C-alpha cells in the first residue's frame, strides 16, 4: 500500500471557506497530488497570551505576549473572543464540507516541528505545508521559521498570494513593491474605474470535494505543556483567563449604553452582516453616515471580518454588483436597487482600495512603521521630543516626569481626562472593543499632539483593545496623527476635540452615553469640557470634586458664537485637485470635503507654538475662516488662545487640505509564491520617502470601519 501524502494548511488571517484560493485549488484540481489535508489554526504565542492553555502545574516556555513600549497585552479580551469565534465558525464550516480544523497554541515552528515528527511513524507523512502570505515583520518571521522547519525535514513549502483584498496582486501593474506610487491618488487613477477591477469570487468547495482528514488517532496532540479545549466556551475562557485587571480603575458599563459593535466573529456572521448592510440601505447611505458615533449601521463594521479574512473585499464587491445591477431579489427593497453605482457604494469601494494600498505600502517600506520617528523622520524621533513614562529612556529635560506621564496615560485609558469626546471614546473602546473612526482620529491627535506623549503608547493600547485591529492600519494611522507618517502637514495638524465634538456630537448625546457622570449638564460646551461649568451646577450634579473638573489633563478655550466668514478658497483648490472622490478633494463622484468652518478635514486643527502662531497673549490672532466642503453646519469658532500648561499662544492661521486618516503601512517583504508575478527572488528595497503624501480622508484601523 502506497504511503499517504499529507498537506498541512496553516491558517492565520484567511478564516473562510468561500473565496479561499487554497481550498478552491484542492477542491477543483485533480492533480494536486495529496491524499490527505489537515487544516490547522495556531494561536501564536508572540501575539496572543496563551498561558491560559497551560496544563496544571506547568510553566510556559514562551515570554508573555506584551507590547514593547507600554507592556500591554498584545491581544485584549474583545479581539481574543472574536478570533475564537471566527476560528470555531471555520471549524464548523469545514466539518460541514467533510473536512475539519485542528487548533494549536504556541510558536509556529514548534507546532509544525512537533506535527512533522509525530507523523513520521504513521502511514501518512507530511509532504507539504502551505500558508497564505503576509507582509508585516512578525508574519514574515513566522513564514521564514516555517520554511526553515520544512527545509530541515525535506517537506515542501509554499506561500500563496493573499486574495482577501480588492484588486488581485497580479493586477496591480507593479513589478516590485518599490514601484508603488507614494501618493495614493496616483495609484487610484491607475486602477480606476474601480468597479471593473476585482476578479470574480471563488466558489465555496462542495461537500466531500477536499482531500480527507488523516485519521484522528494519527494526528499528534498539542505539544506540552499546553492543552487545547474541545468547546468554544472553554476556548474563550482560556484565552481570557490571563487578561484580567487591565486597568486599576476601569469604567463601568453605563446604563442604557449599547455597543456599536455587538457582532460575533466568523465567516457566517460576516456574510450575514454584509447582506444586512445591502438590504437595509446602509451601503447606499455610507458616504453620508460614516462619521457617526452611535449605532450599528452608520459604518459597515466589516473591518474586523476583513482583518481576519472571514470575508474578502471582492466578496463585498460582488454583493454590491448584485445590488447595483438589480441581480438579487433579496435586495429589491433597498434604496437604489438596480440603479448602478451610487455615492455610498463608490465610497465603500474606495475604502477597500485604501486597504489594498496600505498593504502594498507594507511591502514597499520597512519596519519603520513601528519606529518612534515614523517613516518620514530620521531615527530617534525627528525634531520632536516625545514624553514617555519610561524612566530609562525619558529625556532629562522632559517637561513632565515619567511618573506624571504614567498617570496621564492611565487617565487617557480609563476615560477621565476631562475632555468629553476623548473620554467617551476611550470608555467605549475599553468596554466594547470598538470606537468610531472619527473618535479614533481625535484620541490619537489628543495624545500625540496636545499632550506630546510617545504615540506608540496609543498604538499599542489600540492593538490590545480593538476588535478590528489590523497591524498596518492601526500603526500607520497613529503615525499619521502623530505627525511622523505620511501627512504633509506633519506636526502642524492638530485636531481640536472640542470643535470636533460640536461638529459630530452636537447635543452631546455620545459623550453623555459613555460618560454618564455628565448627563446632568445641559450645555454641550460643559459636556465636552466639564471644567467650564459654573460651580453651582457642578455642585448640583455632584461633579465639584470630580478629577475631570478639578484637574483636567488639558484645557482648551473655545467660544460658541458667530459663524465664520467664507472668504477663502479651499486649500485643496489652491494646491491641486486633492484626493478625488473623497472628503477633502473633488473627484469622479463629485464628493466635497466633509468640513465645517475649519477645513476639509473638519479637524479644527491649529499650529503648534513656533509655527506662525502669533504671540502668547493672543493679540492680533485671526478667526479661523472656512476652507470649503459640505460637512456639518457650524456656529462655532475656536478662541484665539490655546492653553498648554498654563501658557497661552495664539491659534493663528492654519491650512486644511484633507481629512486625516493615516495610510501607508510599512512592514517587510520576503520572497513568496509569485506575489507580484515577475520578481522571483525579490528582497526588500527601501527608497527615499517623498516629501508630499496625500493624506487619506478618514482614520480607522481596518480601513472599512
């Protein structure tokens, strides 16, 4: 009897059976040469804390999965639960096809080496290992380690292209990563019309079409000292077990508050969510609602599914086509059915292209994505002196001591800074694993620009807390908002969180929902900064001694009076067309900027001292004038004085060109299985970063937030 040839399929962020190139190939090709298939998902010890899987009395051979700067857990409870649900849903789905999924924990190389060794005495031996290729540094290291184990054991190894993105890698027109334009607009124009670009979705494998699993008795168990549970509840419990006490004084879930992201993980739920968005008309309305703060349908909430590969971008595109072309009766009742592409569906496609672009930037640029200096400044943080809570690295002349910075970080994380929009966002994030794109922008700007704290604390905190965390999106967005990424204005762009609150939470409903202590305050300006409330009202509401009133981390003077004049031309018109089809620039879909009185980015941005800001007393400062756009109507103007540690400086002039949303994600590239097509043997190439990058229009890890 001939020996069996086993193919091991190591899954990471390709947790779907439909539109899965590897499964499709195995189900349709008659000459793949393998007698058995063993799909395996590994919870990686470097990124997810796995000490909850230890057998009684055992110690882990791996260090804790903590971040480098803030020492936070790499994966927090919300994402851990979502991943577990997604893995289990795929397990159920593969079982329904006559296959299955084995779950393991540890380092990829250890899991694979144990597996290969365990099959050596079996009639079925490991003949090959396949993975889907990824480009960020840790994932590249995993691929290299797996390749080394395979090489040492005479096992074939193959990396497959990652096809969960909008435009297939072979269709990008790029022969090497360095050919990617540094300006997104240039790349976008090369790919338009976007509606025609994606390849067709691959069908789900038929039942019993995949090679069978090896016998259960022949599959080696999880290697010691860990054990793997056999139920989803136990899996979730083991993942969550080490993740207690994330904050010393965590916020409580407010009465009446509802998560904007109550969704469970998995391919099944991703499909349900996508169909709901089309049927309900949310896709059609997306362009108009995406800056919302409360509710489930103001944005797609598909980013967590996209990040894990529970759904692919071209599957989203396919459903949009059915709706636009009137080809699916299930969507007949939705606004715009059968009427072609509309502003909402076009905006969704553009967001998906942004996701592609960030991944391509990951291939082009190096691990600068994780540097304090970013990818636009010299090593060491550029010209800016960042404050840190680390006594060993803090500058001797740091304005606030490391102990003070640690306390500020803790208040930022538990939502007690005294800045209403920031506090609401941070509490929502901690309690639900989600906060909106608009809130993320403001929080990142507040920590890095207003407080001058090392932006990596924020990026790492979001890595832990976000359900929809994506390495490239998260880190590039934080760089952008910190002024060390691809923002041409760099450090000069500062979001005014008070103005932003007036623009996007006019009545203070969002802030009151997540910071219930402030519900008794009537005026929005008091809700957005409680310290501005008169003493009588504070006493009545029980806030007179609240730290948000007595010691706000930041005070921003802001007046509510006349609507500014509209004498100036928009910045994007003076500098060129801008991004096109997005907020902050004209384009093929005729979108204007989503601004109010302070610019196409709606940021209420102000220059920092020394950037033409005027004198400290505020004399001679000018009102902010409109930059054009079609965002929220505005009856407010920023006062001419900011207060930084008690020292005022004039707000002065500023220029707004685009909505802030960091794009361009910079990681590693390694040789894989025809990723670009014609460059076998390509190694990372680093090229000088261009001076000007067009910033994207909306921030949010996962892009299609």
